[in-house]
């Protein structure tokens, strides 16, 4: 307990007897006390006063310095004590072992981690916990699979073959600051109580490490390649580690079981990999998308199509939805097995979940339509009126009634004109937007999210302002356009002219951007005054997120939003995939600047999504690096007939 001495003459003159205990925070303090008080509270020091601490003295000011020095010494002593405690904790065997394991994970050093594991088990000083086992299993599974990817080493498009590793979750299980920087430390710098034994590795481990060093193909851009001996050794030891984890009754987590599934995948054992996912459910652990990857990839690679789709069914039952890598694997096994019904199913999954396909998926689709089996399946007769009605009920762009027609398919490379018509076959592609009910529900959803995360009164004030001064033909995300002034004004005037609008678009700008020296400049002040006088400027309040405001306004008025923000961060992920992708595609306007002013890239003339026509033809958009739809490549797939325009399409990375 820390004792703080203060002079409370005024208080004691008002009270005949001092209170037995007086809470420090309830008293008016001298200014010099406040910093020590806040520090003592941050150190969890119990600050109370005892009766004998009070002293009646007429010389309050004379003892002020003495009290300050005593308080300061007490606090300095407590700080020193706490720092010493933290240092002891960091130097403990448990913490040094954790740091060593995390360093192995960052370096992708499976052999080093296993050596640490063996030494720790031999000494018996530190009990291995969930974190240690999870790191070990990750490293063993990666080595068994052939490539160990160091933690946080790059990013890129996700593929099923390069499974998303549990490593990042392991390192973030507690404070990431505890991990050791791989560039500033080496394995030999980590010391233990029994330092002599740290380097006394088993002969097998030393030999494997030497082979790793001697391997001329050891390093790869995305990770460290492992020799066959290391792969076999890591697999054997990995299952041993898992068995010991079970025997020690260490609580399992999703990352550990996913690593075991990856080891099963390295052996081609899809059943074992799938069993790990089922164990998660039995243990009350929620499987993640990566949890299913090993089983799904193994079944697809082995051509076990029924088991592969059983995994997909299990995913959906547990609220886990496949993405393009998983769907590409299912498409590959379906095409290989000539299962037309499965190919049709996956194409529609790609339509609803992915919309645009990658080059590798596009190549698989071409392979399917070129194969003989694809020419032999399909309905010879169907009710065109009923088919059209079904498509209208679906919102346009697909019917889902199965393959239509028979005969050879024609596959062409095409683009879509500004009028939404395919330049190959002349079909007008569909525009799929939210209907009135969907738009209303989407706006309510965005408003509810905003009110939860913004100050309620602020956002409700904005809603009332929109009711008073709306509607608008466009909304400008001014923070995304530029810092200030003429750049924003050019976009505001440009989009107004583009839309032939009588009024200015709504300009959303944070209030801090309309204050300060820049605003006092005559040209900027004139712009602000002009926008305010036109009731076209809304300044979002301090502490708010502009994104909620411009997004809600654009949805409410069913108008365009001018921004280059691709809306991929966590805020937009909250909105899900039911409405948001469709809305974004139809309402976002991208822009760029040229010597002559802003250039606007309007929403595409049709929905950029896989489309199935009432004649059974297909149009499939291919993913590209740019966002300009006029240049996007599509596959046009039709049944052969006289007068068909187009040429055979062969896809390659260079061309697309």
C-alpha cells in the first residue's frame, strides 16, 4: 500500500474528526498531485488515507515540497518494482521458450522447433501449452507438405494448393510484441537455464539441418523448399507431437486440427483430413474456410468427386461458404469426371459467389465446353415462355433449369459494348440491380450499422438533413478525391455536367477539412460558401467515419457515388454479399485526372457476372487488374449455328 501525505486543513476545519478512510480521488488535489495520482492508479496501487496521516498545521505551503518528494519517491519505487517484475517475467524459462518457438515460426524452421520441443520434454522444467503445440504442428505440417512459408511473408491471391496457414493466428494469440524480429536475432541468442543442452541436438536433427543447408534449391520466393527426408521426418514427428498433445490433455483449437489435416493431405488421406474438421464440431470449435481446404483438395486431387461434394455440403451446413479456389477445385474434378450436372452446379455457384472468374478457372470452363461429353447433354425441347418467366422471377441473367440444347459449343473471346450488347453473338446482357424492397432493406441495414458505430444523435441529424435537402443525383466522397480546393470542385462540376443535373451533387467532407488556414484562402472560402449556399455540402462531425455517410446517402437516393475507394475494408465486409456487390457494381463511378480535367468511368452497361440466357448460352467475365469495364474480356459460349460470328478462343496469361 502506498502512503500519500497531504495537508487537509480546510477539510478538518469543517469536520471535527477526520473520516476513517478517505478515497483519494474524491478530494481536490494540488496540481502537482495529479500526475502521481494517475500513475499510481495505472499501477493498481491502493490509495487510501488513515486517520493518523492527517496533521493540523498552519504551514500547508511549507510542507508541500516535502510531500511532493515523498510521493515522488513512492511512485518511483513502485515503477522500479513493476519494471523489475516485468523483466523477471520476460526472462522466465516459459517466456524465453515462447519467444524461441515464435522465432522458429517466423523463420519457417521446423527442425529447430522440434529440437526445442525435444529439449523441453527432456528437461521437464516448462510445461508445453496450446501455443507451443500449435506452432509445432503448423511447422511440421508445412514441412511435410513441402514448403514452409515464414510467418507474414508476403501476400497475394489465395489458392487452394497454397493453403492459408494458421501461423498468423498462432503468432497473434497473445501480444505480437513478444515475437522476435528475424532480422535482429538468431536462434543462438535465446538462452535457457540449462544453456549447454540447447545446442545438443539429436544426431538426426543435425544431419537434417545440414542437408537443408546443402540443398541448392533450398529457398523459394514464397517459402523454404524441404527435401524428401525432411518432409518424411516432419510428418512422422508431427503426428508424434499431435499424439502427445492429446495425451497431455492440452485443449485443441482450430489451428492445431487444421495443421493435422494438412499433414493428412500430404499423405493423400482425405478421410483423415475430413475427420479433423468433424472433430472440431464435436469439440465445439467452429471450422473456418481453411479448415476444409485439406480434405477438399485431397478428394478433388484423388478424383473422389462424391466425397469432395460431401465436404462442400458440410461447409454449407456449418455456415462456411466456398470461394473461388474451392469452387475451382470442385470444377476441376467435375470436368475430369465428365459430370455435367456437377459442372452446371459449380458454374452457378461461381455466378452467385464469385461473379468474375480467374484465368485458371476460365481455362477449366473452356476445357469443359470443348469436351465431347458437353455436346451430348442438354434438353432438346423446353418451354421458352416458361423459361423467360423463370428468369424474370430470378431477377434476370439466369434460369438454373439445366443445360439447354445439344451439339457442339462455340467458344469466343469477346468484349461488351457500351450498350450492353456482346460484340460476338449480339445478345443484350442483363443489368441486375436491387429492387425497391432490397434497396430499402439495404439502406436500413447500413443505417443500423452506422448508428451502432457512430454517435446516434450525429447520424440521425444527418438523416434528417437528407430528408430536408435531398434527393441528389450523385454523392461525392470528397476525402477520396483530393486534399482540397480545385480538385474536388473539378469532380463536382464534372459529374454534374456528365449527368446533366440541375443541382450540385452531395459533397461529403469531414468538418476538420473545412477549418484552418487553407479554408481562409479566398478561393477555398468561395467554394465552401458556394456549396453551402446550394445546400450541397455536409460536414461530418469529429470522430465520425465519412464512409457511413456517403454510403447511406447514395443508397437512400438510389444515386451514383463518385469514389475510387474499392470498399474492401472491414466496414464494408460487415454488409455481406447479399446486396452490397450488386449495389456497388451498379452505382460506383470511378474517376481519373487528365490534362483536360476529370474522366469518369461509369458503371458497366450490364452486370459483370456470369450470365445464362434463355437459349442456354453463357457469358463469363474474366477477372482483370483494371476496373474499366469497356476493356474487360468475356467468354461467349453458344451452341453452334449458322451465321455465328466469332473465332476460337484460346486463353493465356499473356493475352488476358
